[in-house]
């Protein structure tokens, strides 16, 4: 899984996305009831309550492995206790979805009262509506040492070239080196790329114009060497 550290807008309310059309199963319900419900739905998990208290989710894979005549209470050791708070920022919710490997996410209030659940597709749709994806611009991937980069420096580099930083996230970390994917609200990225190079960032992927300039430079250098022979 990609190690994400996002630097994006995070002011989107989620309360309107809480769903309550599927009630949680009770621990005294049979496995067969869970199996039938999974057959009707596209959810990877279903929430379970005990004495009206949310205790976790059962996965579709587990439910179909168990004997249908037995109650859920005999298989509580397989229950996965993931959830989010109602006031959790949407980026945190998105991260919890990734960690739980589920397409639903139970929502609890501050008193641990079960409110409903989020669907993964709804949260992803919010992600797709951010300026990072929705606004036109260029995408740049840069690389630098783990202890040598900063988001404030990245922002300064972009804005010093009269461009708008729409978002950035760490898309890869390996051997104390990080790759940062950057969305920039500008079609001319060459000046920005050259500034990143002056700040000792490696350019992993950039604008086609930059690649074209690089190719011209390489051919020019080769020609100079040839003429000086």
C-alpha cells in the first residue's frame, strides 16, 4: 500500500454521507442471516451489535466459511473492530478505509453510539472533487532524502514561479528517500522543474516540454563533444 501523507484541502463535511439503510446484525443472529445479507449486497463487511453496542464488523469471507446454523456469537474472535468518529476529517476516514480493507466504515459519536456507516465510493468521490483532481494543471513527481525535503519548501518553490500548488503527497518511501507527487495549477512547468533541480530535488516524472528540453540538451552536449574531438 502506498504510504500517503497528504497535503490537500480537508474542509469537507461528511455528516450528509452517513448511511443507515442496513441495520447492524445482532450477535444472536445466525450466520445464515449474515450470508443471505451479503448475497444481496456488495459490501465486504457488515456491522454487528451486542446489547445495542457496536462491537465490530464481520467480513463476507469469514461469514461464508462458517456453519450457517450457528449464531454469530460463536465467531466473535473474527470480528474486526474498525470504526471512525462522526467528526473525523475525510482524509482520516479515507486512511481508515485503506487500513481496514473494507468498503464500509461504521461511524460512532463521542459517546460510542452507532450512527450508521460510510460507503467507500462516497468518500472517494469527495477525493476526486478536490482541486488536486478537479482543476486543470500539471503533475510533477520529485525525489529527495527523507530528512532533506519539506512541504513548505515545495510550496515556496512552486509559488516563487507564480504558480498555484493544488496538492502534494508522499507517493513512495524507500531507503530514506521519498517521492512526492505534486499537482500544480500551471501548464508551463519547465521553470518550476529547473528550480526544483537547483534545490537538489531529482525529477522522476515531469512535463513533456521538460523531457524535450532535456533531449535537446543531451544532443547538444553530444554534438559539442563530437566537434571537439
